[in-house]
C-alpha cells in the first residue's frame, strides 16, 4: 500500500472523496488514515494534525515528503505528476470548461454544505435539523440546476461531463450527488447529471472511493 503516499481524510468528506477518486483513476496506491471530524470534538483540531494542516481540514495528502492540502490543488498535482490518464482536456478551452464545471461544486456549492458551516447553523444560529436540511437542499439544488443547464445539450458533454472519459468535473460531481441523495433532494430535474453519475458509478475507481467502502465508515 503506497507507504510513501498517505491520505488523511474522513469517510464522508466530499473533498476527501474527490482525492480518493483521482488516486484510483490514476492507479496510485496510498495508505488511508482516518481523521474523524466529529469524535472528540473533531480530530482535525488535534495538535498533531494541526501541525500537518494548519487549516484543520481534510483531506491532506503526504506524498514522498510533500504535504499537500485543498482537494482541487491535490487533484491537479496528481494530474501533473502522473499525467496518464489525464483528468483535464488537452485544449485550453476544454480545460477551462472542466475547471468551471468543477468550481460550480468546489467553490459555489460545497462550501455552503461543509460540516463546519452546518455545525454553525445549529450551534451558532440555533437552527434545528429540519432547517439545516432545507438549507442543504436549497444550495445543492441551486448548483445542480446550473450544472444541468450547462451540461445538457452541450456539444462537449459526452458519456461524462466532458467527453467520454472522467475528468476533474466528474470527480467533483459524484461526491456532490452523494450529498444530494443523503439530504433527500429529488434528482428528477437533473437527467443529464443522473446519467453522468450512473456512468461514473459503473467504474471501479469510483466504487472503491465511495464513502461506505472506506475503512473508517461505520459498520451497518
């Protein structure tokens, strides 16, 4: 198991999920180390982990002595250091499109559903669980509507978000769909997204990256 490559993450972290998919698509072995985001007040706040990642977030990838943080930066690092199979198109316009699709999730949707945001809604603002669910479904729905409109009927959309091989856009889309399903958001209005999600889920790289497949996932 990639002794020189260690991924610190949490089974249900969307950002860690992205990196797992990328590692699997690249065929890169790694050791998985769990950082439980809830137990003991959140293990990401422990001094040892804070020394590794001062942001106190997951994921964190240690690769041959390099300490890398922020999932999007990690995925592009993996793509640059292990270029086959590529996760970004060869042409500038294609790369811009894929990055834009990825950033709808990574910049506009995911931050509003991050655990620390949801915790603040409850602990800082006094929202109950029902209101938290309304918040989550609203912002995920806003993002999916934009993605569906961008993907549907576009000449560059293929089996996946861009063409017929997975890219950074799919790596971001799948964890966000997992969250949408978790928050019981109806996907009926997003047929293109559902089709792409199903195509991704048919691949072993995505299956092995799934939250329930992780060693720190709770037993069911």
